[in-house]
């Protein structure tokens, strides 16, 4: 999807390495210490010094603990330090569990309706099997025009006069316009977003630009004469 955005905005998106949790926490602590230094240098603290001395005497609490309590009071409910993210293995396990649940929920669906995966939107193009188009032609045209990897293109359902293709959400309007004018098998795609696909019968399923898989029963091959 980054390639599609770069193409639409005509600007290259530079990849940045995110700082680690340790680096962020070090900067936060140093910034907090600097606030203490600045306050000691610029503020009149005589009154507050007397208050702390009185509290220390009255409650028999060391000044260092009083200072720590005041620091927590200033910080409020927002923690000073970030927590380390969950381990990759743990996230992967949770992801696989979500996938299993999604698949289980997706098994029950109305006949003729093709489930739409998260992160994708469904589009219709006015090019189909009657025009001599193949799934690979559609994948190639969209990948070249939008700058998408073939793996980013979802399932394709080919019909006679049109086809349905699932693409990443958030496609820029300028890019959609380019795809509308692009041609497959000599036909303009005239791509439009599909609002309701319930009435579109399922014909042929192609995933990520891969091989074609028909949902119809295969015909029996004629015997050789």
C-alpha cells in the first residue's frame, strides 16, 4: 500500500526505524531530570523547603521519600516509563488464534456471497471473461498501475462482462482515477467500489494473483475418438 500512496502523491516515503523502548525511557528520564535542574535554578523554593522540612519532622519520613512522592504527584496518572511490548512469539500466537476464530466465523455465510477480508475493499471492473481477460491480466494491470505487490491483491471473481477484485482499503482518489482509465484485454477497467456484493454470484476465485480455482463442478472430458 505504501507504493500506491507514493505513486498517488508523487513523493517517496522514507522508512524510519522506530526507537526501542529502552531508548524512549532513557530520554523520558533525562527530560524529567532536566525539569528538576531547571526548577532548582530558576524558582524561589524557600517556602517549599520549609514545608518539606516540617513534613519530614512531623511524619518521620526521609526527604528522599518525600521527593519521590512529589515526583509521582507531578507525573500524575501517566507513567514515566513505557512498558516493553509483548514478545513476538506471544503476539504471533494471539494472531494465529484470531485467524482461527475469523475462519470459524467465516465458515457460516450465505450461498453466493464471497467473504471480504479485513483491510480490503471490493471493487468492480468492467472487464470479464467474455472480453478474453484472464486473472493474470487483471492482477498485472492493477499491480503495474497502482504499484501494488501481487500479494496485496485479494481474491478476484470473474464474470462474463465484469469482474470483482478485492484491494487494500484507503486507495487515494487519484489512484482510483488512474485505475478507471487503465485497460485490460483492450477494455477500460472503469473501476468502481462495490457497496453491496450479496447479489453478485460467485464464479471464479483467484487469490493474490495466483492460479484460478473455479467453484463450478468440472466438466467430464470428452473421450478421444
